[in-house]
């Protein structure tokens, strides 16, 4: 019995020992493996800033730029390395919207401004056929209505009195010398004396002292040229009379619009003095000559004005719509806010899943607030329509292919970004470019900035930030004034002073994420343009960069405000007739793009308060 129990205990001990060894070999190893994997996962976690995604850290902490808490980066395995990932919540915060590309009839709207003018064919110069002194005037002011045959004035003419006396003498000897009598009558008829008046002179046997001047046409007196007692010569105009039952609307056509407007085009127009009413007409004539001063031609619309509601010099605005595409086909049309322009390329951002990827496209003509796409997009694709600039800025910072870096680049960290700004302001020799390189630099066009509606809404920021931005604006005004005087001797110093003011703008004052994102993008472009100006003495090259500087500073002032009234002004002839904007403290136009040669060319587009 004892031997049997001993054998049983021995078997149980071996079993327990086997279980223990199995746990040590497999269970403990698995636990160790899980612990190791968890450690690796924690070590691989990346932390970033929600406002500055270029910041990457291996552990939690504060953003070195704005001081906000870092958040963990969500893994996106299997995504395209060139695709920029963004969550739905992030898109809402950044005010980014998308649309599905579709096709439609391509219609271009051309907006024209003009004035009501007198129909030149119905304007008449009323002249006097009798030389003499104005004794009486019956139409005393401009604007008076006259009828054909109405007496306008009376004239005393010594020459006509003499001619009448000659007639009376010839009448007394007409039996013996009839030729003399006929010649005396003909002389009076040349002065438009009627046969009835000649017979009256012969019957009364005395000259008529004063003769009346009668209106030759119906109409409105548009100009009075004589006063009482004035001596007039034969054929001298004394009134201008115009028939206003038909008038012209003359619309101004700039050179860039001439190719889109043809005789026969229909136009819808409104008149400022008749609010709420819309009229239609057809363009009957286009001036073949351009005004050498204003660089515009006139498009004429003939209007029936029997009711007299339209008055000369009234302002009118019209819209001409032209179908650009083929008659039976539709074109892909996208909004201007979806397109980013560079000197050579046009790009959009395509939404693929939860990410965005840049694509180059080929654009056709502009249609007001949209473009025709010739190549690069297909119907049904989803593109960014609002916030394209914001996405591109984030893509650049992430080192992915973007508008300015189509091949991609290194990820820009907070310190790297600040170091780059310092190098630009110091004029590091490694970053210097020749004037020719600057001319050919692939820089965003002004239109790119001017068409982002999501950047128009004022964002609330602190007064301290507005005051710092105002310092930048003040240096900009000094730079602008130098260009109006064609003075490039101090422009490089002014640009350097502007860069210095930019360096003092504290981005940590912007607590709003949207404000942060916009200022990061705008400040980079302002710094780039000002740096380019500071590195060249060629005023033509400087002005080319100045238009980009102006476009981005306009956005900054509109977005954040500087607690001061500023005027946004525009010259349609700048940048090879593409037009360019600038800011001014005065409504008086002083053009920085042409200087003294065309100092007053331009107009005030808006007032920024």
C-alpha cells in the first residue's frame, strides 16, 4: 500500500512540474512578448500640434510655436504617401468644403459699365441765317423744350435793312429794269427771307427792322450759345437742340473684353436712377478705335426713350452672356476658389477617401467666378472648392507635393520654419537669386489670393495682434509711396523694414485655429515677396513682387483688421492688362505700378474698416 501511494505522489509531482515548465516556456514568454509589443507601440507613437501639424515629437508636451498641448497622430496605414490626411472634424474647423465635378453649358458673363448719351444723329446745331445783333431771346435756358417753327430770338441786321431798301428801289423801276428787281429778291431769299415777307416789304414800302429766328427741329435745348445783345455772324450756331426720343447707351470695353463682345450680342442692363428695373437691348456698334488715354472702346446700344425716363449722363450697368463651348456640348466648369495658380501651372486638390492629393490641370477661359477645365479632371471627381489655400499650406508644411513644391520636400518643423525666416531677413547668400531668376520664379499669381471667399470673413483677434499687423502695414505704405514716385533708391531698405516688422508679429497671440492657419500662410507669402524685393534693385522686378505682397497683405487686413480705414484700389492695366491691387490711406489714386507715367490710372474698389 505504501509503495502504491509513493508511486501516486511521484506521478502527481511530475505532472505539476510539467505544468509549471509549460507555463514558464509558453505563458510567461507570451506575456513578455505582449509587454514588449506594447512598449514598442508606445515608443512608436508620434505627437503633433492641432494648429501646427509640422511639429512632430516622440512624447507628449507643448507646441514650441503656440504652446498648445500636443495630441497623438492617428495612424493611416495603407494610404497614399502623397495624400494629405484630414478628418471630417478638422475639415469643419478649417472651413473646407468640397464639390463633385460636373459639366454644364459654358457661359461667360462680361459686366460692363456705361452712360446714357445723346444720339448723335438726332443732335442739331441751330444757327442764325442773318448777321446782326440779338435784340430778343425767347428760349432762355438749357433743357427747354422747343417745337419746329417756334421763334427762338429776334435779330436786328443793318445789312438786311440795306438789302430791303435796295429791293424797294428796284421795285420802283422794275418795269424798265426787271433783272435788277429779280436780283434784289434773290438776295433776300439767300438770307432765308420768305416770299411772303418780301411781298409784305413791297406792300408796306418800308424795311422790316427785326427778323425772327425760328427752330428748324423739335427737341430739347442742350446748349445755349448766345446772350442778349451779342452780335452774331451769318451761319453762327446759337443753340444745340437734341431729340431725346431715342438715346444711346455707351458701355466701356477694356482691351481684354473686346474679344468677347460682338455686334448683335444681347445685353441686360440696369440704370442706377431706375432701381428694380431690368432692360434688354442689342449691341448695334462697337467703336473701332480705342481712347488713347483711358484705353477703352465703346459699345453702343440704341434705346427708345419716348417716355423721357432716360437722361443723358445717367449711369448704367450691363451684363453680356456668351456661350463659349460648342453648341451641342457641355464643359467641365469649376469655381475660381478651387484653383491655385502659379506662373506656369494650375492645380487643384482632389479628395480621395479621407485624404487630399494635388493635381495639375489645364484651364480654359475664365467665366466670371469660374473656369472651364480643358484637361486634368473628370466628371464625378470630388475637389476642394473652399479652403484650397489652407490645405496647400498644410501640405507644404508636411513635405508632400504642393503648389510651390510639386516634387515634395522635407517636413518643416517649428524651429526650421523660424530659422528659415531669419535667413531670409538677413539675406543669406545661399538664398540669393539673380534678377533674371526672380523674373522667372514660379510665384503665385495675385488672382489666386483674390478669389478665396473663405478668407473674406473677418476673424476676431486681439488688439495686440492688430497693432503688430498695423506696424507691417505702415512699412508697406512707405514702400508703396516709393513706387508712386518711381524711387527705387530706398525701396530695398523699405522692404527690409517691412521684414523687420513682420518678424515682430507674435503668432502666439492668435488663439483661434482658423486665424492661426491663415496667418501662417499669409505671413510666409508676405515674407517671401518682401525678401525678393529687398534683393534686387530692378524696379520692374520689384513691382512684380509688390503685386503679390499687396494681394496677401490685403487678405491680412481684411481678415484681421488694423483699426484704421484703408482703401483697396485697382489698376486694370497693371501686370500686362491682367490688373493688380494695392492698399492706400487715401481715396486719391496714386498708381504704384506705373508711377509718374500713369499716376492716376485706377479706381477705388472697396473701403476696409
